């Protein structure tokens, strides 16, 4: 009656072993570290680089604890933050000499100390939130005016191509504020252009202006299009930021919208604020221009470009004149992937464009065969021609970018194009750094509150319910163990609200054992034998335990569905804690009681207090 079948005992044992394994990494803590990753055309990190870095640190008399090489880069752990800061300066100076392009990202970070054999079985510590591990917090504001300007410039290029394709001649096209103005020499042509553009550019409101020799057609974005543009700019910036913070090695970054035009970025474990600002503020974009074939290539970079031209440098440092008019920008790219050219076996990026981009590039390439086209990468007001090639045939929705120097560079460019560049620049409104010492203090306080609560419950249960109280405390310890192990297995992010959820779970989990113990007492008072009282107590208390946990679980799911940030973290811990408390209270505690009383032929007395 009070014995579990073998499979139940084995299941409990397996769950306990897994709980211990996946909880264990959280006890090894974190070490201050320097993380090195390749940038652009720099050679990939390997054992040779690891040996070089160790030699540099040895020469600078900076003792490392351990270095490890993985997919995210080379990580060197140190005993304290003072050595970490000195090591970062030494490595950055030697790996990125002054006067040369930056080849490696040398960033400060916090990395776990858990052994490699635990990591091999997927046993990793929980991610710690900004309030526990330290890190950086930014509040950014998207420059909506820049997004609007970029949109209007792109539409202007498309309008030119559309009018040219339909053989509608105009005197000029200019952007005036938030409007596009097309100039015509007669009213009939203007009317034809208005009819043609209205059928294609549905986001614009078109109206006539001027008379006599000054005939204009004014295009203004509709209010709903402006709203959609602002929303899309924020969403695209969030998408691009999610990919960029990977370079900092941040685990579980928080990147979310706040208000109509602001973005919150939290990077737990990242200590290098300057590096973080540099990476997340990067405004790289891709543009396609035609090379000015009417003027010879400039002799030097100081030569002034002709009117309507830009002077850019190609990958070999050769200056080239390109037309200012943008043929296409990165917004039309739907997919990008790195590959190799079948003839030269050189790395390439294969580009796929949407219907609008395909139509424009087809028209432009058809009209400019045997002329050159430049693909420009624009980053922080620095413009570089990554590819200058002669158009040999009409292009379509797919084409290749060549001239890349390494597969790593091709992969980086493809990633940038897939993720999308920032739709608009961003201003840093708020910048806050949470130090590791403050995070450690928060962790200590959270653990102290949890253990003090656990100890108080343990004393009360042991005194009030005697042996059954001790068993309940054991089940409660298993509950905490399984909860931490489950959070680690899911790689959840633990924050201060999450620690509050653990403390709350400890208090709630003991409720189930109180219900069971009181039910057993009631059965004993009703005259049942001790063995029957145990069996009936667990069986009849189960319904009440299930009901109370289901109602709490519904509240937790509601918090997860409608909450955000720390509220979601609290809800995750609460819901998982309900699942582990059900298992520990009903299975683990009964398993222990069965081991104590289940094999006795006759039970004279239950140690359950009075």
C-alpha cells in the first residue's frame, strides 16, 4: 500500500541526479575575462593566436587563470578586475597597432568557471541579469527625421526610374523638406506623370503646384505611411542591434522598445561601455551607385569631384568618382548568403532582392551595359566601395558581390545585409553601468533572504511535524535543487525579481506538505491505522494541492503573457516552481516516507507531532 513500484523510485533517482548535475555549474561562479574575436578580414582565431596571446600576457607579467577557444572567440580568465583591465590594454595595443585598421575586438566580459566536462553535457550556469552580474544599460532614441530622409531619397531614385521607363520627361526632381517636387515644362506632361505615379506610389499624396513656366508635381507621404515608417525604423534598428551585440559576448541581452521612438539595450556581463557604444551605435548601410564614366578617375583623394559626384575609395585604395544618385539601397535586399565564385573560387556574397529592387536593377543594368557599377558600404560617415565591377549583362533579382578578401568578410557582410543596417541613426539619451561588485552584493542579499526563509521554515516544520517535518524539509530542498537545475537547463536569465520568485516558491512549496501532514493527522484522529492514514493523507490531499497550484499557475501564465522584462522573469520562475513543488511534495516526500514506513509490517506510531 505504501510502496512505490521500482520504476517510480528509479525515476525519482534519475531526476535527482540530473537536478544535481545541472545545478552544479551555478556554484563555480564567474571570473573577469578578456574576450577576443576576429573583425572583418582578420585571420580566424586558432591555437596559434591562443599561444601568441598567452606569450603577450607572460611578457607583461599578467597571470591568467585559464584560456579557452570556442566559436565565440578566445576567452582569457583572470583572478581580479585589475589584472583584467591591464590585460585588455596590453592585448588591444598589440593586436590592433596604432595607425592600422582594427582587426580584433578586445572586450571585457564575465565568463563562468564551470568545468569543461559539465559544459560538454550541456550543464551551464544560469544567465544572470544586469542587476546581478553587472553590465551596461543604454536608452537610445531613433532619429526619425533621418529615417524619413533616407526613405524620400530612395523613393526619389525609384520615381526617376519609373518616369524614365514610361518615357515621361521632366525638368528635375528635388527634395524639399518632407516632400518630393518634380518639375515639368508643360501641364500635359505633368498630368501624365501624376496619373502614372498615382498608380505606383500609393503611400504618397500628389498635388499640382505652380503655373506658366513653373509647373511642379508635389509628392507628400500620407500620415499612415509616416506612422508606419517610424514604427518600421524602430523595429529594424532592434533587429540589427540583436545581431550586433553578439560581438560583445553578452548573454541574453535585453533589447526592447520603449515608447514610440526609444529603445532600451541592457547587456549583462559586459563591462566595456565604450566598446558597447561603438558597436551598437554603428550605422552601416549598403548603396548601389553608377560610376561616372564621363570623367576620368581622380588622381588623388584630394581632387574635388565634379558636380553631382562623390569621390570614394575602392578596396585597393584607388579613388573613383561615382554618381550621387542612389540606384538602390539595402532596404530591397531580402536575403544574403556567403559563397564562392565558380570560376575564380573567390569568396562572394549572393544577394536576393524584392520585386521593386529587381525591377530597378534590371532597368539600370539594361541601360548601362559595359559601364561600371559600385556597391558602397557606408559606416559612420565613412564610405568604401567594396565592389566596382563592369555590367556585362542585364541583372535580375539575384546577383553577386565580388572583390571580398576572405570567407570571414563575406560571412560578416552577408550577416549585416540579412539583419539589415540601422534604419536611422540613434542618440544615446541615458547610459548606466552596473558594476560587478554591486551585482555580487545583490546576489548575496538574494541568497541570504532565500536561505533565511528556508531555515525558518525548516525549524518550524521539524518542530511541529517531527519526522514528517524533516521529510518535508528534504522535499523542499529537492524542490529548490530541481528549480535551479531546470532554470539552468533552459538557460533562463536570473534577475532580482527571479530570486524573489525562488523565495516565494519556497514558501508556497511547503504548503503542499502542510496539507498532506494535516490530512494524515486527521486520518489518525478518525481512527485509521498509521499505514492507512499515510495512504489516505497523500491521496486525499492531492486534489486540494492540484487546485491551489493550478490557480497560481494561471496567474503566473497571465503575468508571462502580459508582462515584460523583470515581470516575465518572475513569472517564469513562479510557473517552473509550481511544477517542481508538485513533483517534490507528492512524489519525493512520499518516496521518502515509503522508504521509512513502507517496509514495516506493523506501524505502532507515526512521528508527525501532536
